[in-house]
């Protein structure tokens, strides 16, 4: 059994009706967008600047997210290259009126540290 991480999430959101399909489940695209935001938050703090997503892979969607669920996005850097960072993101959903929670999704993003000239900037050149 996997437990909810014992750290603060990178971001947290409430799943709204506008993000749901006709069956009341949240669209995977919304989850992926929020996951990218969480990855970007962690990566930009790490490199001290802009860090756009250049790749995404390894996604698994394991539990549906319902309208009204509190959704927490946990992100951590799991690898670095010369200019790139790989960020793993785990998504946990919690019942709005209770403590029931489940791992809803996970995946990895590759982001690149960018300089003021909009060109990749080596991580060792961080400000």
C-alpha cells in the first residue's frame, strides 16, 4: 500500500465541474496540465528561472478524480542533465468531506532551464 507523501505538495487544487466529463470524472488532460504546473514550480525554483516542459512520459492513471475532490500534486526532481531536470509528479485525491484518499496518477516531466536570452542555460550557471 502506498501512503500519501509526508511533505507539502507543490500545488493543491479542487476538482471543479468545468474540468469534468459527462460522467462526473475529471478529464485526464486537466490532471496532466496541473501536473505540469507542479513540475514547473519545482524545476523553476531549482534552476532559479524559467523552466518549460519539453517532454512528458510514464503516465499512469490509477483512480478517478471526482468533482469536488481535493487534489494534491507532489513533485520532486529525480534526475538532472546539463540543462534539463526530470521531475516525478504523484497526484493524490481526497474526498472533499472525509479522509478517504487514493493515488490518482503519476508521471514524469522533463524541463529545461532557460536563460534571459531564451536559450537553454546550464544548471551550474544558476543565478
